């Protein structure tokens, strides 16, 4: 996508008419943009998240596309609750064709000082939540010969300062994606991942850019800018559509080239900024 082009300027607005999609973390950020893109090309979409009020507001906005939209509250760490949400969507829509595992958590923390609970929280949301999502959707995707799309991150394959917990979780997601592509291909189920780079206007990017500012990030991106959520969403639609019917086990990086030369300089800048901030906070304590 270039400029202000809408997805429906580039592909048919009926590309996924009648398809049913379930998106975790769909109440905001990149995952909301993904849900919006699916609805814009005709899909019925269920969005899942922990906060019913937030989901209801997002669902109401998505209904402008004229497709069926469902808010299905659940915490991805709760397998039973997620099973119920997925089954509700499948019942409402008459099946499921695509499931997007996008729910995630992140924060900066030095590896030596992150608490076991903090490490576990990210792994539980990102990795275990992704497994719960795939497992809950399996029976429905087996019927539809559908697809699973995992929203990953560059931390999965690039060392990144103060992100050991995130890297471990995302690396697990990439391995899970590949294993499901291998095991579930015989059922006609495709499994892929999309790797966003720094995306403007998202809460996650706000947290990651705060210690060093946006210039340090854009300087590390060969294209020289932050990405837009709709650019991630466009690729999510393509990977989940018949346009990608023979693609499975693929990791598709949409990061403006951020990972091409490694993250050494950016990581050093982040490490220095976060350490200075922590030192200042410690010094200010009475």
C-alpha cells in the first residue's frame, strides 16, 4: 500500500465475501486494523479481547463495512474462555475460515531484573495464548480448510536489548507456526506468521519509542519511516486469502527493512536510555 490508498483500492472489495474470521487482540492497534481490513473486503469478523466495553466500541465501528461483526470477550490465557469465544463465532457465522492470533504484551526490562512473573506474563499472553487460539480453532479450520495467521515480531530472530522475555515468546510462536504448518497441512490448514516492524500510532510502539524517541527508530529503518497499521493489515488479508493458497509455514516480514543490518546501534541506544531512566528513578526515591 502506498500513500493513503485503501485496501479496497488495490484488491476486490468482495475478495473474502462470506468468509469468517476470528481475531484475538482485535479491540485496538494492529489487530484492530487487521479486523477492519478483513471486514472491508467482505468478511464476517469476530474480535476477541479482555475488555467487553472496548470490544463493543470497536465492533460498532467495524459494522460500517456492512458485514457481520461479533464482539467475543475472552482472555487468551484462559483456554476454556477462548474455546467458548471461538465456538460462539463459529456458530454465529456458520464456521471459521481464518484465525488471527494477535494478542500480545510487551515492556522493557533488563534480563537480570525481570521478575519470573513478568517473564511468565508475556509468555502466557503471546505464546500460550497463540497455542490456545490455534487449538480452539482446529476443528473449525479442519472443516473449512482454513488458515491460521500469527502476529509475531522481529525479537523472534534478532537479539534486542531489554526484550529477552518478548524474544523468547515470539521465537516460540515462530516455531509453533512452522510445526502447525507441518502437522496440519494434511488437513488443508495453512499456518503462517507476519512480522510487523515499528508501526505508528500503536500502544506497543509508544512504549518502545518512549525511552529513545522516534528518530532513533526511524534512523534504523532503511525506508526511513514508521509503518502504518493498514500496511500490516493488507498483508494479513493477502496471506489469508486464495491469493496465498499455496503458502504455508512462511514468515512474512513487513518492517521497512529494519532487520536487514541488525539492531546493534538501536539496541545500544535503548539500553543506555532505559538504564539511565532506571538509575534516575532509583536516585529519586526517598
